[in-house]
């Protein structure tokens, strides 16, 4: 396995009396794609929120690039190089494509010392990014509310590909995509990983996990029920891990 | 549809309230004798300066997805603070500063800080303590007005210092300086909303607060600034109000809040947040003011004004729904 990018050690999260996460430990290497699987309510989304700064863990430790790391806000995680694509889309539908692409990172130029949005520069960047990903949107200046679900998800995916960072978390990124767009999305993930960026992808679709992931981590009832290299397991074995019928193939990877 | 007609149609939709204003002014000019005069138009702009300034602050907060009912009372408190300090009759203390012009920045600062103070309290309670904006600012609407009554004892201050009054008397191109201040405010804040990251962030927060938080925008900070700005702008409206009436009474500006809401809604700002622009709001303010003027000129009883304003708000909301429908078909 390549050098560890993010190491999770015994992450726990309680919501009142409910233990959502009961000691999660695993690691993600640079340039590695990890598929995070698990039944509804297993704690996948909670885990993603903890890594991306949306939630604070009750206890446990995270090491990011070898240093202890805890993001209190998404802004901190972003500054450290962690990008997240959420299940429910994180777009502001009341503004245009360009504004969404640059949300929180607008290009500005100073006019009399005041930062002013540089719309033209931003539009050029978005045009290039979308074109290279093969996404077609009629007008970058139309508000996102007028776009289809697939186009919206394409914007989000292109956004993370463009900003890159060091680690990308994808929570059900293909839920609204068609067959062709999903294929392109999976290709995008491989491309991103080949640049040395770590990728965690949550998905329900076994086929997608096996198509794209180097390693498969299964979470069940808030603990890691399996952590295996893709080549050493099969969809059936993974389903058994998810439902808890057997622990076949469980144990650390490699 | 070819791109050019599409763009033209979008332009009309974006600026619909301006077209309405021009239409209404044209109709009035044609059918009401004596309406078509420069003096009348100047009067329309002049009469809308206080309401206009107040509407800016209200619009900022509503675009960011919140609500500020306190702007009217805050303006009254700002006016009363200026009145008590710089009026020489009634309850005015008649504070004199030398040189005279020094009273202008000092009184302005007093009004702005009174407003900003109430605004920051509102902002803190709503954003940090996560209380409901409607209730918090309703409470402020009541207690700030109460404070105005309490400090004035129900009496009024008259005879504002001439140095400050000067802004209401001195004219530039036929308009008093107070009106120019309102116009300047609209220009400045329109630019802030359209061209700066801060304005862009406010619009996006109003659209989808979770998304902006996840994108790393400092949502709380931006929202608190919006509330402080709304308060300070209301304070400025109070300052203009004090100049206009050359003093302050305990019930100064009562009812302005509803006109401000009407102007904001007519101007195309959605109460759901995230939608609207300040030039539209200014057109809304001017539209209300031109209708008032028409009612005056026709000699209708002023009691009808409210009925017409109410119907206008209804029409604005219906028009907005209609606009949404067209846009959907455009996309």
C-alpha cells in the first residue's frame, strides 16, 4: 500500500444515547480509491461529515499526512486539502453556474483596494473545466435552478476535479446521473486518483465500487466490518459483510 | 428561440419593475393634469429618500434569507438620538459644536452607531444564539419604539441645528442633498451586492445556507454583518428623517416598515431569500412614491393610499409567479 494520506483511529460519534460510530479505524493512501460501503444507517455519511469538518467526533484521532488533524469547519478541511461532494447537492440554485463553481473561492481583482469579482476570468476557467470533462451546459450564466439533475451533478463533480486538493470525499455522487455520465464520472475519479489524490467514494451500487475502487471498506453498525483489496474479494462476499451474515474476507487489506 | 430574443426577454424580466415604473409614470403624465413636471418628478424622488434608504437594509437581510422588522423603530431611535442632541427646542439639548459643520459627522455617527448597535444585538441573537429572526426583530420593533417613547417622554424635539438642516435645504440639480444621499446609497450597495464577494455570498447564503457553509464561506460572519448593516442603514434613514422633519417626535416614521416591505417585494425581492437586486428595490420605492403623488394630485382622499399599496403588493407577488413561469420556459 502507498504512503498513508489519512489515518482514522478509533473514531466514535454519539448523538445523545445513540452510538452512530463505535470506533472506526482505517486508512487511505495517496492516489488510492477507497469505496465505503454499508447499509442505510451504518454511519457512512456521519464518517464523511467528520472528515470534512461538518461534524466533530466524540472521540478518536485522525492523522492527515502524518499530522494530527481535526477540522472544526468545512473551511478548515478545505484549507487542508479535503474536498467533499455531498449526497444532497451542495449548489445554490439561485445563482449561475460560474458562481457555483467558484463558491467561496471567487477570483477577485482590487479596485481602489476593494475586492471586486472578476467575472470574465471565472467564466473562462469554468468553460475550460467543463469542456475538458465533456460536460455541456447551454449557458454558464443561467441559474442552476433551470438545469437538469444530471447537469447539476456534473457541475459538482467538475468542481471537485478542478479544485483537486489532496483528498476527495464523494457521498453517493452518481445518484442523479445517467449511464454515460456515470461512466465518465468513474473515469474522472480514476484520473483524479492517478494524480496522487486520495479518493473515498460512498456508493450503494456494488458494480460501481468494483469498477473504480482499489480497496473496499464495509461499515456495519458503526464499526468496520471489512477492509479488503478489490482483487481479493467478490461482490457476494462484500454483500455478506454488509448484511453481517459472515465475516468472510474481513481483516486488513494486503 | 434565438439567443437575441432570449436575451432581450431576460433583460425585460430582470428589470420588469423599472418598465412598470416608466409605464405608470407615462399613464399618470397623460391622464393627470399637471403631473408631467420636473418639479413633480423631483418631488417623487425627494419623498422617497427615507423609505428608500430603509428599504436597502431590509432588502439586504431578506436577500440573505432572514428578516428584519426592527428597521422602522431603529430609524425612529436614530432620529430621536439626533433630535435630542442637536435640537434647540422641545426636549432637544441643543448641543453646540465648533466649528458648526462638525455637528454633521457627529450626528451622522450617532445615528449610524445607534442603528448598528441594535443591528448587532439582533444579529447576535439570530445568528449565534440561533433564535428566530421574525420573533427577535419583532421584539426589537417593539422595544426600540418603546425606548424612543421612554427617552422622549412622548414629547418632541424641534429646531434641528441649521448646519445639519442644510442637507435638507441645499439643492443640487433640483434635488435636496438628502435625496442624493439616498441615491448614492443605492448605487453603493447595488455595486456591493452585484460586484463583491460579500454581496455574492449573501445571495448564495439566501439560496442555500448549507451549501455555502460546506463550501467554506463564513456564513455566520456574513449574516451578522448583514444585520449590523441593516441597523446602521436604518439609523441613516433616521438621520434623514430628522433632517426632513427638522426634529423628532415619538411616533416618527410609524408605518414605514410596511411601505418598506411593499417596496422590497414590488422591487422583485423574494421573501424566501436569495432573489432580488437593489436597483429593483429603488424602482419599487419610486413606484410607491409616484402613486402617492398621483393620489395627491387627483385630490383623492389619502385614505385610499393604503388600499392601493396593498393591491400593488398583491400584484407584485402575482407578477413574480408569472415571471417564474416564463423563466422556466426560457431555460
